[in-house]
């Protein structure tokens, strides 16, 4: 039994409620509150070191907030870590994978951990879409970095998690594969999953996000639908909004000017 929270008619898949986290006395997450609803894709944008990965690790039960709570499907994460992890499909920025296994062995291991039994035809279909069939006989350690990420993606695509947490999932993907991932995310949302994704590729964020959150120095500094943010900030592109609210627009201009300004003695 667990509490299913509903806000504005939408069940909440992930909820952060006033969470703080300190490392060595320094706040890296500062009173953050937001939710990801069933059927919703939320893009969390922010510079490196802004707190994105810490928030993801809180939802996975890896990092405990010093204040506040994190719920997944109404379950308190740190009271129900095992069940919560079964509900989440997580894609880390750097693949964490058993390199001494072959692709099929790794997938079988993941299926046993999560209690799923996709048919062989379905497995081969997903591997074919991801371009992995020709690599089936290889050890994962022999694969390129990009193909290791595809193996991780395959393990998620062959499950049915209620929550997807995807950290820089588009990094290193060619345009065709990026489109496959976008379509998969949309299909998962259509089926009721909540999708929380980070990316530095802002045009992709603008194209896929139902809602965008921008985090800077541990605080949410902007939140809304892409079109709402554009209206609020004067019809700018999402990239311009991101640079403005994180203070990067001025520093970028200064760097470019410095590069092309002749020294005068």
C-alpha cells in the first residue's frame, strides 16, 4: 500500500519537497521543490555543478537530503529504497555496466534483477533499432563508449518503469539515434511514466519538454512550459533564457570580445 498523490488531476511520479543537501558545510541543493507527473516529460537544465546529479541521486536513494523529502509514486524514497529502485529506470551520464559480460548476459542479469521477461523477438527488435545486433558476441568492455550507452538504453527500453531518470541521455548520440530516444521517451510518457531528463542540448529540451526547470547554484531559477518561459522573457530562445538566468550571457560576450580584441599598447 502506498499513497498516490494527485495534483491538478495528475498523479505525481516524482516529488521533491523542500530538499536541501550540504557537502562539507556548503549547500549544493537549496530548498528545491518540484514534481514530475504521470505522462509528463520534465527537463532539468543547469550548468555543470548546479545540483542536477545530486537531485537524481536523491530519487534513487543514493544521496539522502539533509532536509526535505523525496517521494516516488507516493513512496518515501529512504523508507522504501528497494521498491523505489524497481520503479525507476535510470540512465547515468557515464554508463555503469559489467564489462566482463556479453550484451545478452547483461540484459538477462538486468531482467532477473527487475523481474521482467521480454520475449526474444522483442529483445532482438530493440537491439536492432539500437544497432547492437552485430555486437552481440562481444564483451561489453570491447564496445565503444557510445555502444555501451546503447546497451544501457536497451535495458531500460525492455523494462516498463513508472519513472525514467535520464542524465545527459543524448550525449554522443547521432541525430537518428537521438530521434529514436525522443520517440521512446514520448511513448513512455504516453503510457503514464514520469520522465525527468537533463541535457545540455537546449534545442532538444525545447522540442521534448512539457516543462522546463533551470537550476543554478542549487536553486530553481526558472520554471515553466517552454512557451511560457519565452513569453515571460520576451520571446527569446530557450538558450538565451538559460544564459540570462544563469548569468552566462554576459560572461560569454566578454570572452568572445576578449578573443577578438586587438591588444593596444
